C-alpha cells in the first residue's frame, strides 16, 4: 500500500523540456549579471558549480554550501555584491520564464486529490535551485506548496539525483519505510533509481528522458493511469 507519493517537478508536474528551459534560464541570468562580469564566464562557473553539487556525497554539507564554496572561488565579484543581484533575478526575472510554458492543471488536480485522500506528498525535484526558484516553478503548474510535506531545494538537501542517497535522505526526513513510497517522474535515470531503495516507481510517459541505463520501473503511463494505480478517482 502506498502512503507517500514523491513527485518530480520539471517534465512531470511542470510540462517543460528541461533543455529548453535551461537555455532560457542561462540566457536570462547572464543578462542580469552582465554589468558585473562576462556572462559566458559566469554561466561556465554556474554550471560547473552545479555539477559540483551533483557530484557531492558529503552528508555534512548542503548543496547550497557546496555550490557557493566552489562558485565564490571562481568569480571575481564578491558575494555581498552578486548575491543581491541574484536574489532580485529570482524575484523579478525568473518568473517571466514561466510565460512561455504551456502549463496545465492535470498534475495539480491529482495532487489535490491525493492530499484529500490522506497521502503524504513530497516534491522531489532535483535540489539544484534555491527555494524561491522551486516555489516559482510550482506556481507555473498551479501547485500549492502547503500540500507538500517536504519540498527539496538546495538549501535543505545534501545530495542530488541520480544518487540513491538523495532518496534515502528523504526517507529519513519522513521516517518512512520505502515500501510505502512511490516515486513519480519522467526521467529514468534520475527518478526511477528510487526503486533501488525499495520504493515503487512510476514513469510518466510524457517528456520521457531515458539515457539507456536500463533502470527498471514498476509502472508507466499518464496521470489517469497513476490515479488508477493509487486507487484515487
């Protein structure tokens, strides 16, 4: 019996092509900091710092700490100058990226039904972004943050997908048996890897990302099929 449902965000609850979104994101943030440093250099260090978070397996450091330890050592702009600019970007500029997304409420409707039926919910998005950017992307999908017991961000997590440790950290936070959990996502390598810990897995068959790893999953289909699997009408 499933008690906890973990949802990926990008490509799952928010119907966006990740690569297309990242191109728009890096272009916009590059424009924002252009008065401080060369945008291409900034983007290179930003992506390198992001990879450092993904590679990290030190449980003593949050993803945010890993990011800034590397990033601040690479850029010439002091943190006390660049941080306010980035904060303003996420408040004013980042939301504009959602205007080009063809969003729908299918995922949000199911999330509400699950909440009403007593399921515990986790927004298990890869924790590479600050909380403000995650909450904003949730708005694009008409999601209510209050419906989720945990929203993974770079501030509160110590591991990233596709490491099983990311899912283990969620289980420890919830104090839940993986046998009662289901991970729902569109990325075989990043989302279905939760099955290695004993979670049930559901591959959403829209915007599927499959790098050929052969990682197995128990179920596949659309939101209607997911509703049937979870016994929610």
